[in-house]
C-alpha cells in the first residue's frame, strides 16, 4: 500500500464522493458532506484544483482524503500557513493522515522558504487529529474559545504550531 499526495484531478470524483459525502468525515470540519456528485464536482473544480497547495491523499493513486496548506493572504500573514487534512473513515487509525501530513509539512517548508509558522486547528473533541499533530512535532498552544463556526455553532478549537526552526518530522 503506497501512500502519496498529489494535486486533485477531475477523474478523482468517484473516489472523492466516498469521503466527501460521508457525514462522519465532515462532522468536525467547516464543510458539509456533499449531497450530490454535481455539488462535489463543483467543489473539486472550483476550490480544490485551483488552490496552490490542496492535495489528494492517495493509496495506489486512488483518492482517500485530502491535505492542504493555505498561506496567509496579506503581506503581514505570508510568513504563516494553516495545515488541514481529512481521510475517509475506513482508513482512520491506520497512520495514513500522519504519513500524508508529514509529507505535506516537508513539502510546504521547501516550497515556501519564507514560511516561518505552520498552524493547525482541531475541534477540542478530535483527539485523533491532535495525536497526528503531536506525532509530527507540532506544539499544542492552547484552546481558542468559540473560535470557529461549524455546523451552526461556535465551537472551541485547539491550536497547534510547527515553526521552521523546529525539528522536521
């Protein structure tokens, strides 16, 4: 089983539907599970593919999740970026998110030499995601109260960071 990350392709749509339509995967994210292939295809074409660093997590070139790095949008935020990821439920607990995130962190710091800080946010109750970040050497900085709006409610978020001067995973 070979885990890789690569840019999304339109042909990933059927694989994407497996996790993109799964309420369990979407539950602790800002996006809602997709209700139709058309809706998911629009998301792939209009959001995932145009992003500079939004990658498909693949096993044997089949998309089973995603990982992204979103850089700050202003001159004063270009030094930092946010890391995010999700994996199809059937692959939870198998180290795939950790492996893909590790590859992404290494690539991000190489591709963006002026990147100083990589941040990641998790829902407070998402202990599995927090373990992924800890395995990668991220530092837990604290809990941001009512920080993010998810599924109709403001919820607490745990913030983690990895600096360019920290040991790389």
